[in-house]
């Protein structure tokens, strides 16, 4: 870890660097965890404003977990046990037959089942699974972002993918 | 067990070529690959990092400007105080002004606190504070006065004085009102002189004074918690308060603004606030930029 220039994040350059490093990750984390009913971009903004207001009290190495905690709490306040739903869009396909209506219908059905199965995962399982599969983040990276152990990430990932497989079969 | 290890390694991209072959032999291999391929369909929506950063910056600057204004005021004060040392006993008067949608908490030299509502100003003399606890108020403020000598709030419409208590003074346009939350307050205006005990308030509008009870269990005016509350207030006063709490202009030329309004609105959500003040009056509103038009439904 490089030595910090300032002891806090009130320094503009330091603040901007933290933003560039974590804003996107925070945004996607909030989306994967809480779904598309809420605007994660607003919460990113709120979390960074909070960080700015308390910049004198937060040391740069602590900024990441500060932001993730604040973002998470803000979401929790907004969510209040609503069912998590993630929107899906068409994914670009090269080797698949676009024009076969039967295939397209089957694909759509699969995605609807996938969507339902995702909402049945625990928040912890869903966030690591989507960060891993969509963002291509390695176990170690996810562990650092979420402040959990590498082993915990591994465990959650395996439980997630296996649960999805079983749930989709049963749906 | 071997399955779990293979899946974990696959998900971390650390399978060796031999392990990859083993992984492909798993009966679940096809399902896993399909799950993995289709996960892309659930990708998070695009995040416009620059736009988000810009709005953070503008919100930060808003806060910084107000503290800068404060700093320059301190500088002017320091100059005045320094001047006083060399020349006369010139008094150093301090004035705090709030803008639209801004509230400021001020600590006076004796640790009394004042919360100043939007578009208000408070002035007091720091030098003579020990002998004379007097502040000049234009607008609305909530006072928590430390025990001690007489504390006086002077406004254009009247004077309020106390020994140590919590009270709210509002002096806006034709309206003057005082609410006492603790202790006893003496109020003197052109058409009213008397004491207001805890749990009571007076409301003076256009020369008529009414004394009335406050809502039960209130310990501070609701505007200190970002809600403006009205009890039989003329609608024009509600509109004026709305313009102070949000950076908007309200056009209500076709609306009866002398009707009385009882209710409240929030300071945190313009749309909700507009609903709060229009629905009970059977009005509708339309927003164009910073101009809000109110009309009969």
C-alpha cells in the first residue's frame, strides 16, 4: 500500500483519486446487492458527500470501507425489505441463431427463471456472484472491496452458482 | 468435494489445463457455463462517473461557499476588533445572514444557541455581550438561551425578552409570532404587551394578535427538523416560506392568498412539499424551471 500523502481525504487530489478508484465499484455493488428498484447512482453521490463532510475524520485507507458502509446503510433505509429484482437486457450473441423464434423464446424463459433465481439468493451470495461473473473480479479483489475473507468469497460463490443451477432446474 | 474445488478454481480463473479437463467432465458443466454466459444479461446499468462527480463537486462547493463567506466575516471582525484596540471603544457587531434553503446554528458568546431559519439575519454585539445580551433579528430564529441576565430579541415589530429559556421568534412581512417552549418570555409589540409561558405562543398578523396553545409535546419548532408547520396562517405566508426554503419563485395570481392554511411541508423534497401545500387547498401546480405556478384545480 503506498504511503498516503495526507492523513485525511480533505485534500482535493486525494478525494478525486478515491472517487476514481471506488465510485464505479460502489455503484455496481449496490446494484447487484439491491437490484434495480433503487437508483444506486444517487447513493454513490450521497456516500461521497458524506465522506467529504467527514473528510477530516476518515483516513484514506479507511475511505473504502467507509463509503461501502454508508452506501449500504442508505440503501437499507430505502429498501425496507422490498423484493430484489435485477433487470436483464439482451446480450450480444455471435454464435447463436438470432432468427430462430423457438430459440429466442426459450432464451427469454431461461432469463426469467434466472432472474427469479437471482432474487432468491442471499444478498451476500448475489453480490459476489455478479461481481465475479459480470465484472470478472477475482476472489481476492472482491474480498478486499467487501472487507471479508477470500475464503468467504469462495464459499459464497460456490453456494451461489450451485443454488442458481438447482433453482433454475426446479422453476 | 472435488467438484467444489474445481468450481471455485474455475470462478477464480486458476484451473490448470488438467483441472480444466476434469471440470469439463462434471455433469453440471453445461449448466455452469450457461449461467456464466447469461450472467452478462444482468450487468449493472451504465454509471456516468463524470456526471456523478460533477454533481458531488457542485454540492461540495455550495457548502464551501457558505463557510468561505463565514471566514471572510471572521476576517472583517478580526480587523474591527484590532481597530478597537488602537482607537476607540468601537463596538464589534457580528451579523449572520442565511440564504434561501439555508439554516445556520449560531453559538453566542454565553453559549446560548440560535438556529436561524432561511432568509433571515441576526446581529449582535460581541464586545458588550456580557453587559447587554441583545440580538437584532430580521426573519425567523429559534433561541435556546443560557441562564443569566436579561436576553432581548429586537425586531422591527416588537421586542421579546427573557432570562433563560427556549423560544421561537418569527417576524416576516406582516406577520410576527413568538412561541415559547420552556420558561417565560415577555413580548412587547405596538398592540400587545404580556408574558408568554411555556407551551403558548402569540401570533400577530396585520395588527391583530391572538394568543394560543402550542401543539402538545413540542420541544422545538418543526422547521429545525426541516418541516415548516402552519396553524391557521394566511396562504401568502405559506407561499413566502416555501420560497425561502426552496430556490423557486411561486406565481399564484389566481389563488386566494388570504385564505387560512393549517398543515406543513417538508424542506427536503420540492415535489412532495408542493403536494403538501396544494392538495388541502384544492389547488394544482406546474413547475417550469425555477418557477412554480399554482392554480385552482
